[in-house]
C-alpha cells in the first residue's frame, strides 16, 4: 500500500514534467481505487452502485483540471483522496443525500481488490452533446476514435495548437456542466 | 464515454499547464485595484492633514492592522486552495491583526495622558464612537466589493475543500485591502474605533464572501 502510494507520487511528478505516458499510467492505476470508493459511498448512502462510473469520471476530470494545486514535494495520495472525497460528497448530495464520507474509505480501498467497470457512465457522454461543435469534434476524435492530436488536426484541417486549445476548453466546460447539473 | 477513453483524453491534454493559484489571485486583484482606487479617490480621498497624522503612532497602527489582515488572509486563502489543506497550523495568522489591535487598545489605555497625542486624550466612549462610523461602515464594504469579486475569480483556480470558508477568507482579504485605503481617509485613529467599526465592516464582507464562496468556489 505504501509502495503503491510512492509509485503514484513518482508517476505524478513525471507527468508534471511532461511525461504523458506516466500520466496515463497513473490515471489507470488510481481508477480502480476511486471506483471501489465510489461504490462504497453509494452503497452506504443507500443508492444504486450503477452510478459509480459517473462519479469516477467526475473525479478524474477534477484531478486533471486541479492538478496544479498538488504540491510536488508532498505525497500524491492525500491530495487525490481529498479531491475524490470532495467530488463523492458532491455527487451524493446532488443525488439527494447528505452523507459523511470518511477519508479512510480511500486508504482502505487501496488494499482491497480492484473493482472492474460495470455499468457504463452516461453523464459525460450526455454533456458532450451540448459542447460547441469544435470542442465536441476534437474530444470525440481523441476519446472515441483514439486519434492523436496530430491526426485530429489533419482530420479537421486545423493546427495542432487549435486542437490542444479545443481539447482543454472542452474538458473544462464538460466539468463545469457536470457541476451545474 | 468509457472511463478508459476519458483517461486517454486527459493524458492527451497533459501538456496543458495551469498557472499557480497565487498568480491567478494576484492578476485578478491587480485588475480590480484600479476600480477600488477610483471609488476611494472619487468619493473620499486621503485626509488633508496626513503629513501630521503620520507622526501619530495610532494613525500608523491602523495600517499595520489592516495590512496584517490582508497579508494573513492572502496566505491563508492560498493555503486553503489546496484540497487537502485545513486551517490547522494556519488559522493563527489571522490572529495577528487582532493581536495588534489589542496591543493598541492597551497602549492607549495605559500610556500616561501627557505622552498621548491630542485625539487620544478624549474620553473612551468618544473615541470608540468617533465621528466617521457611518462612512466607515459604508466605505469599507463598498471598496471591498470589486476586490472580493476579483479574489473569488482568482481562487476559482484552486480546489478548496471548504468553499464557504475559503470565500470568507477572501472576504477578509478584500476588507483588509479596502480598510487600508479607508484608513488614510478616516480621522478616527483610536484602536477602539478600529476594533469596533472596521471589525463590523470586515465581518459583513466576510459573510458575503462565505455566501458567494459556497457557490462559486466549488470545483
């Protein structure tokens, strides 16, 4: 458990210094832990665990957009769990329950069995429809068609810079829309 | 969208670097400062006897208190913009301006009359009530508002776990800056006046900040 947290911290440091592969690995590694915590939170609030994937995606978006608030000299896990806890409470509240989420929930799940994705998430896909055309096209191309930034730029005959801007703005407005739900 | 697809998309955006929260906060405050300065100079302005007033330590103390509040609140609000942060170990910073005020009140009370500047020799209640309390309670909140809005915009770049608390601190920050301007206009220099009316004005802005923060600082 300790080793795993240190690995995360190392991956996040590499990610911040520009290593996108490390970032990808980190997000893959934390997702099962977030999923297990989301399920536990939902179950405890007496709600269907079907929505856990929406919560996981909500947390991942927040991790991505707020990663500059992580202090690279501090361990990554406490920061991650603080973001996750905040998002989990928020989602449960939005779904009509006031609950108390213990920070230990996350620490515990690190040791437990990784949970697989079950019910698909629907909220991000639904909000994707309401984005401006450029952002929507770029996000779809990269997420669904697995195109690279370069390929996406060629496909829409725009510059790579424009793809990057649309990608980031798209992710930011998706997050804003999810929050306003 | 599947989670794996989302993860791939996030990784593709790894090159994007957000500015630190402190940078965003400073930029926003600098943008709002001219508005507050304009309000202050258009409606109030610096008191005419400012050169003599500067020799009165109780006039100078007002700036020590208001600047201490602003600086402490800036530090605390930046600390709280990290999701895992709490007030523990940082809250005491906010006691510094209060401590300065208490020291000023005690100083004014204990110093022998002949050593005090003229305005400080008036009876206690006269000093506390002063002659500008209404202006004080109107001007500080109004001058604060542009700064509070700016502070909230800047702090939105952060990820505070307790948005209402972070908003209240943003209120303290803007009230501290606004009170620094106002202090140069006001002729009431007694720490008793400051402790009463400045505090009421500051509390009002902190409450507005908490309310606004609970809405806009959620992430």
